[in-house]
């Protein structure tokens, strides 16, 4: 329902894909293809887990 420049910009936000996945779960309808939403959600999860693993491995900004 957003005008075109804002719709494209909103698709950069990873939370949009999480909300669309939840909406699809309850209603069976989504603004974005569910497989794209699932793939980007898993990709975002992998990136976050990788950053956390790197932080623990290197001890970056952890107090001793």
C-alpha cells in the first residue's frame, strides 16, 4: 500500500520478511513470496550467528 519509492525501500528491512512469514502462517497470504521471505530470514539468522560466533572466538570487547 506504500507508494513506489517507499515500497522498494521497505523491502531492505529484514523485519518485513519476518512479519510476512508470520502473516502467511496465520492467514495464508503474504506481500512477498514466502520462499524468498524464508530464505532471507534464514540468511539473516546465519549472519547474526556468525557474528556472535566470531565475537566469542576472538573475545572482541569482552571483559576479562
